[in-house]
C-alpha cells in the first residue's frame, strides 16, 4: 500500500525539481544558521549561490560522525533550543554521544515518513502494531510510534525486553504487525515456542525490521518461523531516524528512499568521488527538509548501491540495496551501535597503559553476545580473586551503563591476544548473518 | 623483615598452564616452599613462596606471565589439633580480617606454618605477637 501516492509516484522531473528547490533552501539556511557549515563551505570555497543544479551537490563538503561529536551536544542545531521539541541520541563514549534535535515540523515530517514506511510493509489504520523497538533516546521506538499514530493504526508501545511477557501480550492483544530488530524477531519466536505459543496461530501479517543488517537467508528464516512477510526498514538518527528508506511488500527487492526529504549519493570511501548508479560504495545523505538538525552530505559509513530501475510497486523513488557492511569498524549488537574504541575508553579507565583487548561477538539462540577479553596487565593485577572479579564486574557494568550493551568480560593472560603489524584486529565477529 | 614476600601468578583456565609455571621454576632451579591455587570459572591465581623471589619473578615474566608480589605473614604453630583454631580466635577477637590463608607442614620440626594475607599487616603482626604467637621472618622462611 502507498501512503502518499502523489509523492511516492511523482515523475522524476517533478521530484528532481522539488529536490533542487529544497536543497537550495537548505544550503542557504545552514550557511547562515550553523557556524560549522559556514566554516566548512568557506574552506571549500563554495557559497549557497553556487548550488544551481543537483550535480552541484558534489561541490559541498562532507559531514562525518567526528564532526557531530566535535559539536556535541547542540553545536550543529540550526534553530534556537526553544524551537527544538525532541532530542534523541545514540550511544557514545562516556559523554560523547551523537545528539540530534527535532522541531515540531520535523516530528511531523518524521511521522509522515514512518507512516509511509509502515504502509509499504502492508500496514493500514485497521492494524494493531506490536512495537518492540526500544523507547527512549534511541529513535526506533518513538519513530514507529508516531508513524503508527499518523497512519491511524493501533500501536502497543511494548518496547524491548521482558520477552516472556511480550509473548503473552501477542497472544492476548492479537497484534497484526510486528516492529523490532530482526534478531529480536527470531528470539521472540524461540521464546514463544518455549512458552507453547505457535506463531502460526497469531495474527501477524507483516513485520518491519531494521536497526541492524540482515541477509536474505535471515529473512527466509524469519518468514518461516513467524509466519509473516518480513520487510526491511533503514534509517539513522543523524539523518532522521528510521524512515529514511523502506522495502515495498510487492517487490521486497531494495529499499525505496524518500527522496523528497533526503538526497542519496554513493561515494568511493577512500577518495570521496561520487560513483555511478549501480556501483557499490558508501551511502551519503543530504537532508532537504529538516529544520533543527539538517545534514549536508553526511557519510553514513554504510555500504550499498543505488538501483534506478522502475519498481513493480509503482513508486518512482530510487532503491538502495540491503546494506551489506560498514566502511568502519562499527558493530551492531542487538540493535545497539558499538565502536571498539568506545570499549577501549572504558577499559582505559581501569588500566593506565594501552589495553590489549579483543571483542568476540557471537549469536547464541538468536541473540547477539559480546565477550570482551582483556589481557591482565601488571598495573591492575592483584593476588586476590575478589579484586580481579571486581574488575570484571566493574568493566561489564561500565560498558552496560555507557554503551547500553551487555558484555561478558573475561580476563586473559598477557600475549594471548594476537599482535599485528598494522591495525590491531580488535573484533572477531562469529555471527553469520 | 617481618613480612614474607609471596609471588602471585595469573593463570587462565587453560590446560597445562600450571605445569608450565612449575616447569619454568624447575628450569631456573627455584624451590617452591609453599603454594596455593585460588580458582574461579574463568581464571586462577597461583600463590607461591619460593626460595628466590627475584629470580622467580624474572623468569616467569620473561615467559610472558603476569606476576605480582604481595606481602604476607607467616606464623608458626605446633602441629597438633587446635593450632589453627587458636590463631583464628585471636584474630577474630581483635577484629582483624583475613583475606585468605593457606598452610604447610614442616618436614623437620613438629610445627606447621600458616600463611596469612591481611588488610593491615602491621596491626595483625602486633596482635599476634601480643598473644605470644611466633611470626616467622621472610629470610628464615625462604631458607627453611
């Protein structure tokens, strides 16, 4: 189902004319309201007056996650705080997360985009949505929530956790749409089976899954075990949250990007050069309607390619392939973004010298597990078991508190973690998605 | 020196690690006077009293082990029932906390040696001596 037929099936010329108009407005606005962008534009020798075609977008400088961190918390907001009605953040190193803001109109935009996304997955106002994305600073829960209400569906704001209870709710409240991370969906299936609840007897017709990468193989598994149509949704809080792009039920072959709000580009991550259609590279977004937190050529670090072939669903919006990986070392563990360097800074609190550590990620019973192996250095070695166990517990607790992810900390002997010539191999990811 | 220097070694719960440590000490001609092994599900801490602390530490570190040194107190009691109980009652009455302890019996004498780790060594030694308990100095213990 197409929520906004006029926009989602707009002929390319009309869509591109709209994009150019909005791009020029955005560039003019950020040049005046965000000192960061003014400085970057000046350094690149470009002004708003130079942007006269969509191709001119290539003249603008890129924005990176570091830029956002450097301007923590509100340095890149384009409106006074009075106009900001919502703040979200993604986990960061102790104190330095990525903070984003929304005006009232941004919230309405986001709700419209999410309504489109839910509709693309088959949701109508008659549906009941079991929303197990986390509510809080994470954009998943509230993103789906507002989209659901805009669409007119009935949303159950169950958030994450307490899986046994969720299974009970699913049985009693008879939801028809499931929204959560794909690995959590499989976990729900498992817990339901243990509790004697057969997903075949539940009323789900579709599930809209995202916040982490998942393969076609995993889609097949989810569809078989949960008896529903599994749809991919994509987004990131820097761009708006979930609702940047979504698969259509008809094709389930690439995610339609809502180009009336975001202009996508694919670049070579090493050179920054824009790549032609169909080529795989780093996904970059420019927001053209966001007020509080506009982004110009934001490098997502996600790897994908664009497909401009017409889609059988009738939408004229370009599709991106399912994200195949990252250009950096970021991990997604149970839907939470984790950078090995964040774990490093937590370990550094305990040990003075550069810690030798390694992260081992597994997937057990469809749930991601993270084990942090830390070599015991002389500076924190103690002859008391109690003290060493205390260190393990403290590290685990700090990681949970600052990064929002549960990690088992294992102390190991020195030199057990392989040394390498160049960049240390910090992560061993055993998951086969 | 009233204290005794104990060497502690971090061991992962991997097969053969303990044998590796004792092998290294044997190679270096170091004699172990007493030992105790504290274990958890993930790792163990091997505590040793040897006859040459510096050499032991050096050899083990060379082989890549994490080694620490702790000051402990050695106490001599008669090797008969009630020896340990007596000591512990004294400490308990004086509110002295025992972190851990282990013991070994001497071949030559009729005495047993108890190794204690205390939070506050000096206070513990004072209380023991006040109660006429024999505290063995480090040098004497290593050479026993």
